[in-house]
C-alpha cells in the first residue's frame, strides 16, 4: 500500500512537469532540454523561500513564474539569436545549474525539515481526521495536478491556445495569420517550463529538502510519460491528451518502481532504469506505428 | 497600389554560386488588378512573391503599398493585409486541428489572439455557410481533422481561410498545380468569385496558360528575373494561348535552345 501511494505521489508530481513537456515536445515539436534545469530551479527557489519564511503555498506560483522566465529565455535564445532548439535548451539547462546553486545559497542541498510545507502544516497535522492522514499527500497532489490539467485544457481552448497548437502544426499558417511565430514559441516554452518548475517546487516540499541532482533525467521522465500516455490512449478519443499524459506519468513511475523492486537492482541504478524504460517505450511505440502503417499486411 | 522599385536580389551572394536574379527590377500593380503571372521554371516568380510578402530579404530596392514603405516590415506584419495560398495544400491549414478550429483560427486573424474561447459558437453558422460555397460537403464535417482531407479539399479551405477576414492583396503561387484538373477548375472558379466579391488586388502565378488567359485583367510573363510581357485590360482580353506560347518559344530561342 505504501509503495502504491509512493508511486501515485511521485507520479502526480512528475505529471505536472510532463504536462509541460507535452506542450514543447508534442504541441510545439520543440525538444526542450531546459526542463532539466527548470525542475530543480523550482525546487531550489521553493526551498530558499521557505527557509526565508515565505508561506509554502506562495512559493509555488513564484516557482512557476521563475520557470516561465527561464523558458522565456530559452525561447528568446532560439528565436532572437537563431540558435537551434536543442542548443537553446542545453544552454539554459547548463546555466541554470549554477543559478540553482546560488538560489540555494551556494550549496548543493538545502533541507528545511523543520519548516511547514503544503503537505505538513497546522491543518494537515491537526484538522485532518486520522483515517485520512495517510492519504492526505496523495489527495493534495491529485487536487493540484487536476487543477493544472484543467487550466491547461482551458488555455488550449482559447484563441491564444489555438495559435500555440497552430505553431506546432504548421507555423507558416501562424505567419499567414499575421502573428509572430517566434513569440508564440516563446509563450509555449514559458508555460511548459513554468509547469516543470512548479513540479520541482512541489517535490521539494514533499521531501522537505532541495538537492541539485533532482533535475537529472527530468526530460527523460517527461518524454516517457508523454509518449507512454499518448500511445496507450490513442484509441480512446474521449480521453483528453492531458489526461493521458498524467496517466502516462503515473504508469511510468510504476514501471520504474517495479524494476527497482527487483532485488539485484540497486537504488543507485535509478537513472539507468529510467533511461532503459524510455528506450523500451520508444522501440515499442515505433514498432506499433509501423504495424499501423500497413494495416493490410498478410491480409 | 503595390510598387516594387529598383529591386536587386542575389542568391548565394559572395560565393562561387552567386546569382543575380533581379537586377533593377520594377513593377507597379494598381488597386483591383488581377495579375496572372506565367514564366518558365526558375524565372523568379516565387521569389517575386516572397519578396512582396517579406518571406526573404532583398539586397536593395523599395517596396511600397500605397505611400507606405514596407521594405523593412517583417513578414508577419505584412500578412495583416495579405492573404496567401501556396502551391502545397498543406501550407494553408493545420492538419491536426479540426475544420471548425481551422475556420475559427482564420476568423481571428487581425484580432487579438487572447484568452477568449478559440471558437466563437455564434460564428459556427457563418462558417457552415462559408464552407457550403465550396460545394465539397465540408460543412457537415466540422469536427473532422483537416489532415484527413484530400489535397483539393484542403486547398479549398486554405483559399477560404486566407480570404475570410478583410485583406487587400491575394497572393497565389501555383495554387491549383497540385490538384487534379476537375478540382483545379473548381478552385480557380472559386478564386475568381472571391476576388470579384471582395475586390482584391491579386497576383496569381500559374503554369496553366488557359487560366492565365481566361482569368484576371493583366498578364505578366517572367524570364530570368525580368518581365518580358506585360499586357493590361483590352490588350490582355485579346491575348490568346497561342500568343503566349509564341512568346515562350521566342525566349527559349534567345537562350539558344
Ligand atoms: N533559396 C535559394 N537559394 C539559391 N537559389 C535560389 C533559391 N530560391 C530560388 N533560387 C533560384 O532562383 C531562381 C528563381 O527561382 P524561383 O523564384 O523559385 O522561380 P520560379 O518560381 O519562377 O520557378 C532559380 O534559378 C532558383 O534556382
Ligand atoms: Mg515557383
């Protein structure tokens, strides 16, 4: 049961980041590596703010904002300096490593175990009935993730959201609509990295510490969730892609946890497993695609 | 009025492949003119349209709309008053969005792409009526993704979308070339109908000499970055396909073929 809860908790946190990767990778077709820097950016900022006594709930929108600014910089590097998409992300990701250390006060980790967080505060300690207490983490996380999903769904249905989808689908049309396609990309990257930083901030609050290494493999997790989710729910047109991405994140977390639970695998192998499972997902989804492309083979 | 003054355009400047396509090129297109542009491959027709729309930079010269100098205006800003349909039907629509969403996108051109709902429900009947004019039955497929439509259907939508909001110029680059003869005919007739109804100043590049002769009120022939034939009004009306063919032959003899 605790294992299951753990999977749900981490899956829901990473799902928020995966919603961001869905925007860049799936909608904009932009391989954005800056999430590997903005996820820990959110964590560092949240830790720094909480240590300074800022209310934990207020740290979250601020994390989103910081991530959005970083994403905006990735976008501007790409659009204004004409740097290739992949490089823009790598540049920001690398630069953020130092920025994150600075935010955390020149240190690679910053615990704040004695401070209140959105999960551990006066309300969760005293007001929440005992039978619910073991589930309070999951409940709070589910609420936050669903709010993020609904906000993204709403945004994608607005005029601005339509334009974002058009930018990924056919950016010539964006120009034909007399809009600056570069600006649209910048907006998309901002929102995406805002989600990544928000997720990082939430993870930091759950663990009650910041560690510089939590960013490694963020992109891999995001990609795996998006691909797994969209592939699995492709046939169900009623399921929104955002829902599929969240399900993908939880499933992916479950896969990783399952492999880790095998005895010969060590916890230190985590990133190796994460990468290997992504590879597996890519290979399987590609072979499914090939099969789908020739429906009459052998008929 | 659209005016190109002393345009110079080089490709691959500063390399061994340097090529001067337009040298001191001039062209004036009056309001309400419907110009058909013909010419051999590589004569510079697409480049001309790209220069007008700002898709590629020019080396020197001036482009004016009325009295306004738009030479330095970025492409997307020029598109405010321009509608453009490309040869490739895929360029004018979003394949992963539905017909309705595509129509709504086109309808928002010139307005603010803000946080209002992407599709204004009150406009759906208007979109249906617009689609009905195509006669392709698309009005009953509003929720279908544009990517599954045929090239002809997509091009028809692209034409509709590019002319839905108020524009001054319509730029067509071989917009019927990728279509079968019947569909090409339909799209051409529809183009003419829209141009007449909205009084659009139009530049249409085509390899279909019959279209060039039958439609429009001015005919340009391009060759190696120059206009070698420019017929207006009655002179255009009197021009036959054989006249154009004769001119084509003359050009290729000059080239030594
Ligand atoms: N991007 C480019 N780089 C180099 N040369 C080009 C480029 N685009 C067009 N050209 C050259 O310019 C000439 C005119 O091309 P284009 O305007 O496409 O002709 P058309 O549309 O009349 O067939 C051709 O000789 C072509 O090879
Ligand atoms: Mg051409």
